[in-house]
C-alpha cells in the first residue's frame, strides 16, 4: 500500500532542467534516503512526490495509484519539514489534530489518534504548550507527531534534523529509526548529510545535478561506489583519490606510488579486469582512510596488504582514531591509525595498506573501472 | 587605546546624558505647548481669553465651549455643532479601515505565500500607489464614483479610502508575511487545508501585531483626511475635519477661540484614543519579524 514508484520523472523550470529522468522504486515499508549536495534536486523530487510541485514529465505512483494530478491532501502522505513548520498560534494538541479536523474526523477518531501519537512520541505532558514554549527537539517531535496522526501510507522527511545541534541530531536520528521500526510505514527522507544517510537508510539514493548516481544499501554504496562522485561524497573523512599510471609488474597489474623518499608498487585486485586495457594510461586510485593503518604486530601476514613507510605531514587526533596525513604522488592522503601508535608530525611511520578494497576510476568519465 | 576610550567615556557619560535628556525635555515641551494652549483655552471663558495671557492657566474652568462645539456651534449655515459630523466620520472611517485592512491582509497573503508569475511586478506596481498624491486622483475618482453611482454617498467615500489605502495595507502585510516560512503553508496543504482555510485558520491568527499597525495607520490617515472628505462627501454628511474647518472659518459674529479649540480637540480625540489603546503594539508590530519569535 505504501510503495512508491517514480518513472522517468523530469522537472523543468522554463528552459532549465532540474531533474533528468529519475527512476526509483521504493518497496512498502522501506526507509529510503535521498542524499546529495545542495542543488542536486533531491528536495524538488520530494516536493513533487508530495504534490507541492508539478511533474513536467513522467509518472509518480503511491501505492500503485498514479498521483500526478492529485493535490497533496489526496495523496495519503505526511511530511516533516526542516523548519518544523508548526502552526505557532495553536498548541501541540491542535497542531497534531489540525489535519484530522480539516478532514472532519469524529471526536472519537481524533482522541484515538492523539493518544496513539502522544504515546509513541512520549509527549503527553507537552500537549497544552505552544510551539514557542518547546525546545528544538520537542518541536521536531511535534512535527513528526503531526505527520503520524493521520497514519499515512508514505512519510516524507525534508532535512528534518538540519536545524538541531549536533548532539540532539544524533538522538533524534535514533528516535526516527526506532519510530520507523515501530510504525513500519514507507519513508522517503531527504538529507545532505551522508552520515544521516548511512545510519538511517535501508537504501540510499545518491543524487547529483538532477541525476541518480547510485542506488543501494548503505554498505553497497560505501564499498562499491559507482563513480568518483559517490565515492567521494559517502564516507567521512572522504576517500583518498590518487592519480597514477597503470603498469604491469611480474605479470600483475598495478600502480606505482611515490612518497617523496621512494617509489613502491601497489598491485590491483585481480578481479578488476578493466585495468588490462589501460596499461600505461592514467587512472585514479581510490583508497579509504581506514584501509591505510598502522602495522598490527599481532596480525598474521595478510595476502591482501602491503607494508610501506611514509613521512607524516599532519596528525589529527579524533579520539577513537587518529588521522594522519601523508603525501603520495603529490596528493595529501588521509590514513586512519590507532591512537596507541602515537605518530608525530614529520616522523616516518610504517603503514599497512589493505589492497582488497582498492577502487579505480577513469579520470575522463569518472566512472568506476571494474 | 581601548583603555583610554573607556576612561574617557566613563567621565563623559554623565555629561552626555545630561545633554541628551535636556534636549529631549526641550523638544517635548516644544511639542506639548500647543496642546497645552488648546486645552487651557478651551476651558476658559471668552472674557478671560480676551483679557489674559495665552499661556496662563485658567482662573475658572468652564466646559461651555465644549458643549457648544459638540452641540450648537455653527458650521456655515447649520448650527448643530460637530456631533453629526463626528458620527458621519465614524460611519465611513470604521468600514474603510476594516475593509482596507482585510483586503491588505489578503493581498499580502497571496503575494508572499502563493506567488505566481508576475506577482513581484504586481506588488511593485501597487507600491507606486503609495507615492501618488491625493490631488492627482481627484478628477478620475470623481468620474469613477459617478459611473458607479456612488457620488456624494458614504459608501463612495469608503470606496475612495479603501482604494487609496490598499497600497499601504498591502505593503504592511506583504512585508510581515515575508517572514512566515513557506513550509508552514506547505504543511497546511498536506494537512488538507485549502487556500481560504489556510488564510483564516493559520495566517490571520498570526497577524495581530501587523493588524494593529495597519489599523492605527489607516485610522489616522482616513480620520484626518480633509481633501477626499471635502470633495467626495455630501453636504450634511461631511466629515469632522471639513466641519472643523467650516466652524473655525465662519466669519460672522465674534471669534470664539475656546469653541474652536474644543472643536479641534474633539476632532483629534479618536486618533489619540487609538494610539493610546493600541500604541504599545505599534512599535512591536513595526519591528515584528526582525526577531525570531
């Protein structure tokens, strides 16, 4: 009932195309995140699903019913906004029940909905307050309560946590996830924060410049990015990109890296067959910070890793890990090492490179080389 | 450097205060003097006015001039005081204020929260209305009222003031509603509320501060207006400003300064009343939206 289909949807403003043929299938009960930098069209897409914006081309269906020409109120959706958008002159109770009242629900229905929502979000004690008397987190909870009251087929969230401070944001993230587990309603959630995307979503839709770049589970998108943009956008600190040339050594394809002191050969995983035809050509090597760590003296020999010393330029302790900047092929490269390794700037340190998850990109098309 | 500046300001602060307050008191006296003279003169007898000093306090207080101004003073040929004109003014000022405020609120709502192609141009065009002098529209307005069959009627005067006031009221409400988040309207649309429901149930309840500003402004403008009143109103239903003019300029008989003063104060009382009652909202309304509420 709460499935969402977006088929070849295009959005144009005059001659400017904001969304270029979007296709997306969301299963009933799924939690899908639309993520991308500002201006990528994710909020426009959400507004089109809500009916607040018109569709230039294509079809949007909610629960199998094409809704292109239905006004927002007839789409069986509810939406939570970044600015909360509570009605300031009404108290929490009236805010939550406004939608039901407009729809001429009976007093009994409204009472039931209010009890259910207040219990789900634990805000029985807030019902008589005005929005101005609530904290940011409480306002956001009321906004969710307003959405929950009508028990819609589809929830839309438009950057709901962006106005909250960092700590509250983490708490509300957990709360939204628990909420989804409880109500099992389909959720489409827009954010520009890749951590929110990773932690909340069943699936992530990464968008850029009006196009869907990749759709997948958080782990798929993280481990197996489709292109340079997705690889760089998902993950914090972001993936290191090193320009290098493909060469063949002892029958294995790989790339050479130099760290100022010397050059070393990095063999590519044999599964990447696309490198064969690029011998002698430039590619971009992608390696995540956690794949370059300090040597673990207790680990056995890992056939997928090589060890190499490098000079440390900058040290950034984060607490659980320490980020270390080295320079490879003239590019600063972030490595994530154990704080116990206590590296110091301008020292040389032995590092272990995990090569099993190396990725390569074409510098022209920015697509993955597989 | 900063140390020096602080030392200097600490020493000069008391002196600076003195100058500021001294100036304020002086200006206040300057502005209150005419009111003082009007009040004292209105309760003096004619003999005392002729004999005495303009700024002297009255020796005996009498309200004869007030009752004469209200009930029996002659404005031209008619000698029934200002009371008829007072209620005549009320009868067109109140509807004109209410209607122009409501339409202004509605215009502001549409121009900010339901923007359409050209809505900004339309708003700019309406703004031009703020800069058109009264005199310019007299003839075309007279013609329009003639076509509408409203010439020399109270509804006609209401119509003139509503049309002329719309530019201002729209400006007020538009600038107030600009600070209303558009998302609130989106939320209400998803909740199922329509165009008018959103206006009545959500936007208008937000608006008391700006409604107060608008009412004060419109009431003062329309009540004090002379030109439209003298041109577009019929003889007996003349507004109080016109009647006051006639009363003061009546050239027959003795010049009754006390009656003139009482009449002028009567004519000014309603606007004073509006300021006193709603004044505290006035400043609040003018700055509304500048602070996150």
